[in-house]
C-alpha cells in the first residue's frame, strides 16, 4: 500500500482536531501530515505537536491568507504521487484509503468520499441527503476527504481571492487536465459541523454565498433549497432543545 501526504487546514480547530487526526492515522497510510495553520490562538498547535511527537512526520506551515492560498501552499509542498485533503472537523470512515485505493484507475484524478452531516446519521432522510450531496459535489467539488493524483493538479495556481469555492476550482482544473473526479458513497467522512452553524444568522450568510454560485447553475438551486430545509429543521430542533433546558 503506497503512502500519501495528508493535508489539513486549521485555524482554531481544537474542537475536533485530535479525533480527526486519530481517524487519519488509523485509516490512511500517512507519508507526511501537512498542517497549514491560519495562526491559531487556541490549543490547535499543541495538538499538532502531540502528533509530531507520536509519529515524527508532521510538516507545519502557517498562512495568513485565504483557503485558496492555504491549499496552494499545501499543493506546492506535497511530494507523494497521491495526496489527501481532509477537513479538520471530519472523521474518516473505517478503512478509508483501502476502499478508495480500488478506484485509483489511470483515468481518475481525484476520489471524494461523501460528506455526511453528523446530525443526520440516524435520520430517515439520510439516503436522500446523500443523493443530493453527490449531485452537488458533481457540480462544485469538495475537499472534506479528497484523494488527489498529484499529476492531475500540476501547474495549478488557485486564485488567492478564493476563500470559498476553491474546491470548485480544484475540481475544474483536474477535469480540464483530462481526468475524472469520482464521488463515492464508500468510503465517506462524518462532518461534525460546529454549533455556530445552526443559527439563522450564520446560515443566511451560507445561503447567500451558495446562491451566488448556484445562480449560474440552475440545476443546483433545488439541491441547495433541500440543504436549506435541512438546516432550518436542525435550527428549530436546537431552539426547542434550548427552550426545554431553560424551563
């Protein structure tokens, strides 16, 4: 089994980072763990130091720019034939790499394991959510748990202005190089979105951002509308739970 560099972007990511990295080392043959940190002020760097002391293969880069500039710095640093992007608030499924490795065909430039929101794992709409999520990825990409052929992103220069949709830029680049980007249901990652996500104010910002992207891709509007309904439902549940606790 070949080893791969794993890239994790961090900025005050202490909430789930330790569990995330445990899942990475458990389920991926890590050549080097490349951390691109946005000058965290919490215990993020202490957690990173723990894994350096344990495994001795951590590379720390600090970047004050956007996610676009951070991903570019990471891409410029990787030296394995394949590498992974893993978000700092996801947990990889068991045997993630062993399952993805079977899909590493000559024509494949990247493999994305579906992102499952942690709050939906036991809900009846999970299957529908998964189908919608795959459709969204096919149109705009994602880097939650993305395995990338390094040759497929040679020469890429991600615009530094891209703090969002840099994942769409990466997917587009890989496809323009003549490779396939393959989204799959197995392996997958569980995304533990922060509590701050489940607020009306936060999600108005997300919706505006997504609509700016979807307005030129009408096929995404229905999918994002479904996401909006799911989010509003979760916000309502959080509100009701809070009200019960306060009674």
